[in-house]
C-alpha cells in the first residue's frame, strides 16, 4: 500500500491513544471491541452486525468550522489547526463513551458528568483560542461561537415520538432506553463496527427518478454550455491512501480520522504545498492534469486486516475491513444550463458533501448511492442492495458557481455554490466547469436477515458518524495547467465531448 514517507508533525491534540490492540468502534458507540480477542471464537464478531437497544449512541457537537466565515488569511492556518483539534477532542470523547458502557448503565448522569461536561470545557478553551487568533490577525471574532462548546448525546436514529427528546444533560428523558434498533452487537454483546441493517435498502424499493436531497444531481450542460471534458486518472492503482485532509485540515496529521482514496496528483498529504502539487506526478493519462481527486474509501467488513488495522484513521478509529478499489472512477466536467463557463483558477479547492452530516444534518449533504442498471433511483441515506450482476455506484456532482475571487474560504464552502433552481449562478458568482465523479464498485451484496447484516460494506467516517451513508463526501483541488483548463472550457462551451 502506498503511504507517505515524509516526516510528519503530529500535534498533541491529534494523538488519540487507541490502546494496545486494534480497536473497532461500536456501531452505536457502545464499545470499542478488541477484534484480536474474538478472532479465535467460533463465530467471530467481525462478519455480522445485530440491532439492539441503546443508551447514548454517539456524541453530537456543533460544527464550529461551518460557523466561521470571516478569518483573516494569516490566521487560517492556526484556525484550521484548532478546528482539527476540536475533531480530535470529539474522537477522544467518543472513545470514552464507547468504552464505559457498564459505568453508564450504573449511573444515569455518567455521560454528562464524565464525558460531555469535561468535553464542553475543553472545547471552550479551543474556541477561545480561535477567537483570539482571529482578533490578533485583525479580524473580528464572533462571540456567539462560545455557544457552540456544548455537545449532547444522541441515539443512532432520531426518536419516533416525544419520549426521547434530549433534556439538556446528555441523557434522554426516557433514561436513555430509546428503542431505536440502531446498535451493532455480536452474540456476546460486544460492539462491532457499523453500519446497521437499517442503513441498507433494496434498490427495487427505491422509487424511480427519486433522490431525497436538493444538492447536486440535476446535471448541468442541458442548455447554455453542452460539452464535456473527461479526465481518465485511473482507480488508485498506486494505492495512495492516508487519513489527512489537505483542504480542511492542512498541516495536521490524521486530520480526517478516516482514510481517503486518491487519484490524479500523487502528493496529497496534509503538508503538501501548492508548489508540491504543481511539481508532483499524476496518475491522469493527460499529464497536464495534476489535480487531486479524493474521497473516503469503501470497505468490506469481511474480517480482513488491512495495512492500517492498528492505525489512527483506520482500525484504531473504527474503519475496519478490506479497502475496495473502484472498478471504475469516471471524472467528467460539464457545463452550465444557462451560460458559458469560465476557467477555474489554479489551486481552487472544493469540498462537496459533509463528512459530519449524521450529526450536522443534511444542509451540506451531497451523498448519492445507486446500482448500475438502476441509476434513475438515487438514495442519500441508505446503502443500496444491488441485484446479482449489478454494481454499487457512488455519485458526486460538485458545486459549479465560483465567487470569482477566492480559491478557498474560511469554512471551505463560501467561495463555491450550487446553481440556483433555474440553473443559473447567483449574482456575483460565475459558472465554472462542474466536476461529476462516478465511482463503481464490485461488492458482494450483503444479506440482511432478522436484523443481521452479513459482511456489510461501509464508507470510512469520523468515529462518531457511525459509518452512515449520508456522510459520503468528495474533494477536489484543481491543478490543471492553464492550457489544459482553457481546453476544458473551450470543449464545454463549444458543445464538444473531449478527453
């Protein structure tokens, strides 16, 4: 497996101690199970999941990064580092939640007193530092950020009636015994990694021409600029993986807390500069495309111990099983329904979807799952069960309206937008080529019987996001040369199909 060999600076806040053995996050936050302990058992826990009742399943914290929009450029590095430290705090707290099941059962206030209360204090200290760094750089920190320090416990799925509402102390009013059917346990009561049976749906049960999300899938290019440009960059045959996030957490080791696949640019760790990207090798057939395209890996939870089984971002944070290589990775740029497109600036950074959408909500979610032969049926919050001979499909259509000035923004979103309902860009934004990523996988169809999923597949995620399909996301940094970008624009605006 290809891994970065550059010497890496690991801030103390990112060093979450996972324990002596590979740990797998309990699907509902009940336990981080030691899989080495169950490997010799007759029915090992790694190949099935079962629904069970739950107390607090996971930790739900306000996303501070999404609330920050005015950060002076010279403070962005420090602020991004503090935001990554906030993520590590949540990971650490989730680990504590997952390993104290017995204590929680004996003390109704344990989660609040031992986990959520201390977490709030730690978050408040980092938020204060973020505000100070913004002020020192000449910006004006938002005092309301203080309100984002408090987190709460929540069940895997929202309660179906009024009895499960949070009363503000991290426990539910029903004393945490919400019958949400969303926990994963083996026959011995040990937690195993998600997903759960409720996270899957038979593609035949999905309505045609359906997608329960507003973002992304209405393809551009039907009117104003109808051409396409396809970049063939392979399917990560070079095995380039890491758990960094160069866009959202630059300079922070393990900033994603889950593993990414990379195609295109071959220098993609958290410490890569624009110069590094410009000088790197590329897996794209067109050597002028050094762009980096990346997304969280899919894994088949079949008991395989991958290269990262004991590593942060991998097995030590609940991302377990065999990493699946796409059978196809289609990277296509299309136009705008209402107008010509203009060139993307070099080093433009774009994130689509939300890796934390299980706890954040679906405002920025842009997940889309389907099966070959059924792609008029798209789902956002379920993994599809495909019939024999059909393959799993992940689709991500990126924002395609640019503010005309910035290659990034403080929350990594404000400089880009989706088209409006009529297909045009909002005032002040310009239409740029829309990147559409289509990933196809050969995956044995899991069977779901009596609440048990046999050998499920799942997207890598932050530990507290429980491998939910709605957390799927996709990232892009444009590192095309000027000549190639002009070719892309000319092809799209002239109605040609190029590659």
